[in-house]
């Protein structure tokens, strides 16, 4: 086993180097501190771990009680009927995301609950016992001059502390490898024999199926919510629907009998009336100058790029009672590659489903919920 570790160092696997450095550094610390101070440090780490576990256990029921109350408190949040500045956009995006996304709400409430409880427990511990090293001083008789035997004992205690620190790092890496098993980073981590030994001998037996089976499922749920939050910002930015755009959308959809008819009529109008602004793209690609424009600017000029088409469509659709999203990601460029793109998804109440549409590409064919839409459009993913 030691030979494989040294071979890994010879190939300079930084994971192996990092873990061995943590272990050797902790042993050196113990050697310099001696038994008494090293034991106090060990007790300090253990007591901190106990307080953290108690904080987590207490935070769980508090979170379950508070989360519905927070949702109720935020139910009255409405977006102002005016243009919002940058900080207001962030503020309202965060509030509405906490209100509407369950995992986001639970995560925020849990973190705040844990921070509050852990702080209180730390203060109580410090007040009651005068610091976390009191037990070490009581057991080992306080600090005395370190003899050779004391230093050797300290080195042994330092090895225990170093092993605990290494296991924490291995646990974090194990979670990362489990979530992204096919990434180059994961393959590099798994090439470290020190990581493999710790993961297989300690982390896997302790975690059982929790990490390998449950965590990826939970993470996919979080990823979906984060993607939703990313799209939510356009709902906040474009919450105020200009009167002339609303009136135009009402005229376009006049006589429509279903959500699908409304959505299709608006798709046809935006796709045929707005012209793609190649000058805007060229200015950005050559000069790095991005000209942000509102749906009102797109409506007035009848020019824009994909995000402008999508934001205008979303505002017009919402003005007619449709639920609609602005989706960002990658679109097929027709030359075998993909580039940044934006499109929409709209909810059809009569079919109880979301459908995709791309008004930017309307001039090149039917991109209103075509069968192969997902082959040419890849939504953003949080990785």
C-alpha cells in the first residue's frame, strides 16, 4: 500500500500530496505541542464536532416548523409595477425563489436555523466551561514542559487529528466523485491510492447507500430548482408589462379559444415581425460591447437577438394570462456545433403540459413544439 502511495507521489497526484501533507503537518504539530496541548486540541475538535451534530439535530425540527411559516410570510410579496434596479431585481428574485421553490426554502431556513443554534451552543459552552480545552486541561493536568515522551505522545495524538482531517477531505471528494463520476476531475481523484483507501475503508461503509443512491436524486432536484431560479430573474426583470405591448398582444390573440392558439399566434407575430440584429452580435463578438435591451425596446425597434425575442414573447404571453418561461442554454448552429441561445416554454392549461417554442428561428421553419426540439436546444444545467 505504501509503495502505491509513493508511486502516486512520483506521478505527482496532488490529491495524494495534499492528504499526506495534512497528515504529516498534524503529526509535526503534535510533536511540537506535546501530549497535553495536543490532547486539548483533540478534545477541542471533538467538542466542536459534538456541538455541530447537536446543532444539526436541533435545526431539523426547527426548519420543518419554520419553512411553512416562511412561505406564508412571503405569500404577500408582489413585484412593484415599475422598472427595478439591479439590487431590487436580486432581492425580489431571492424572495420569490424562497417562496416558490421548496428545496430552496428548506435550505435557506435550515442554514439560518443551524447558524443561530450553533452560535448559541458555542456561547453556552464557552460560558459554562470557559473554553473548549477545559476537559483536556482537566484530564492531562494543564500545560507542563514537554518532555521527549510527551512530544512523542503528542505526535501520536497529532496523527489521530491528521487522520480525521484527511477523512473529512476524502468525504468531500467522495461526494464530488459520486455526483460527477464521468468528469476528468473525478477520474483524477480516483487515481489517488490514499483517496481510494479512505473512501473504500471508511467513507463507503459509514455512508452506506445514503451518498451513492440518495444524494444524486436530491442533487437533481436541487439542480432543477436552481435552473428554475435562473429563469425566474427574467420574470422579475420584466414583471412590469408596458401598456402598448399588452394591447398589441390582446389584439393578436383576439378570438383565440385556447392557450395553444394564443401561444401560437404570439409565436407567429414575434417570429415574423422582429428582425435578427446581426450588428448587435458583431459588436459584442468583436468589441465585447453587449447592449442590453428591454422588451419595450425590442417591440419599438423590431430588432433583437434570441434573448430579446424570448423576453418580448414572454411579456406578451403573460399579458394574456399565459404561464411562460425564458429558457437559456445552447442552440444548434447548423455547422455541427452549439452556441449560446434563448427560447421559451409556455404552459397549455388544456393539455396540462409545458411546450417549447423558438420564435427566433421561426423564419427557418416550424419551431412551435416540433418533435425534435430537444435535439437542437440544450437548456442550461447547474454543474
